[in-house]
C-alpha cells in the first residue's frame, strides 16, 4: 500500500488506492521509521496517491504526517504505477512555507500555474492565486489578492469553513463536500460559504465573517 520508488526525477512516496486513511498514515510512519538513517531532517520527496481525486480530502493529512516525520514534500504527482516506472500525468509544485504558531499556513507570494498549497488547517495567501494553481485546505482559505485558481476548503473543518478573496474569478470551488462552478467575475472582496446545501457567494462586509450567519 505504501512504498518508496526511485524515479528519474527523485524519490517518490507512492500510496496505492486504499480504503482506510488511518491505516495509511500508520503505514507511512512505519515505512519511514523502518528506513532508519536513510533520510536526513528536511529531505525532500515527492508524493503520489493513486486515484488522486478520490482521495483529495486525505491529501492534507498525508502531507502533514510526512512533515511531522521530518520530511518535506516538494511535489504532488498525479499518475499510476507502470511496469518499470511511475507514470506521471501531472506534477504539481508544492509551496512550502512555515506555519504560524496557531498552525495557520501563511504564504507571501503569487502562486503560478502548476503550484499548490496543501495544508491541514487554515491557509492565508498574501498574493494572487493564478489560473492553474490550487489551494487544498482543511479549514478556511483567505486570499489577499486575485483568486483565479482552484480552491478546496473545509476538507477537515467541514461546511463551517469559508473562502475569502479580494477579487474572485475562479471557475471552481469546493467547500467540504459541496462543489460549485462560477462564471462571473467579482472585482470586490467576496466570501464563499455553505448555505442550504450549496455554495453561496456574497460581498464581504463588516459583519462577522463577512456574512450574516443564522
């Protein structure tokens, strides 16, 4: 289920399709610890999870667990296991910046196409999320800039999470188990939130959370 594979691009933590994330997390820990002194603190590896979209809600937990064990994930790969090598369909550059004391991921840069932030808690991006870039967060996402890329929030927190952006023109947002597609552009601050089983979008104002909750 969990194995390391050496490819021409580097070492890949390969996780085959699974049914129990708790079992996977334990197997990751067992595998890394069994390799003894093979790794040094902070060594960079890549991550590939079979059926990536199926397990997207688990990716933040996997990334966090690997980081807790002293390694850094440089890229998240999408692909499968070939006869002689790993077949990579897409390679996403992970943006690794330190968390705040509260556990929030704070990133101060523009995210370009092909880059991603994957974090088990809240994410604050001070910069633009360009088309082709992605944020996957266990909690809420706040973007102090233009949101054109994909945002998946509330993976762990659920529908209580929100997405806030200074300007918004992203085609797709996922909030917990809810998915929404958008075509309109908003050139003012907005908040996306769950209401009545769908994702709503509203102008952000001075009310708590930017919306009236109730």
